[in-house]
C-alpha cells in the first residue's frame, strides 16, 4: 500500500529493508525505506500514512536535499507496523 501511494504521488522508492521487530513491544515488523521526490509530494505522503489501512508509527525520519535537483528531497525513514490485535488488548 505504501509503494502504490508513493508511486501514485510521483515519489521514487529506493531500497526497502525489513528490520527485526520487537514482538514484546507489539510490533509486527519494522521497515527502513528511502524515498526521493518533490518536497510537497513527500510531505503529502507522510501526512497520508495513517490512512493506508495499517497501524504505523514513524520511528525515525531524515530529510536530505538533493542538490542537483532543486525542490527534490531524499527521505530516509523507519516505519514500525504494529500488531493491532495485541495493541488493542493492552
């Protein structure tokens, strides 16, 4: 869902890595992603993450200017996908 939303907004996806989840913390998975695109599109996607149907938490977020391309930013972020059933029971 994140990939489709990113591509629909004109954002290029870089490497996506799955990191070990902390099951005791109610996590299903952690993902580290890189996005590159126009700053307004990147910010719009960040604002829509909560509406993609999964309980997500942005754990880390880093913006880097893309010097050769004005208005373009590179974003490195780590998302945590929560186990909604476990979280709901707590």
